[in-house]
């Protein structure tokens, strides 16, 4: 989970400004918890594309990849090799 701290900071800044980063558990379900809705998911994907230089349209998206900080971090780690292989 190399990217967990960066993802956590984004989630806190964009969706939970009154929560300390240390309070957001990596496995907390952001969707079921009401932190991220469908528009928030789109915002998160756009941020991932920009921040990590990913081309999400080339990646098979699974909604479960965006449920927790841990799953988003795993998604980034899996997507980055795809990006460098396609260059």
C-alpha cells in the first residue's frame, strides 16, 4: 500500500475535511459509509488519472477497487505497470 497516505490525504481534503487523516482506517468502506457517492467516484477517478498519470479508459474498472483507501492503493499499484507497459 505504497500510495495509501496520498489517497488518504485526498479523501480527507475532498470529502472529510473535519476528520483527521489518522482517523480514516485503510479498510473503512467509503461507499457504504456515505463518504463517496457516484459523483465522488468520478472525481476520485479523475484525480487518480491526473495524480498518477493513469489512463483509466484503458483499465477494466471494478467498483470494488474504489471502496476503501486500501483498495484504491492496490488499484494504483496494479494500473501503473499497465501504463508503463503501454508506453
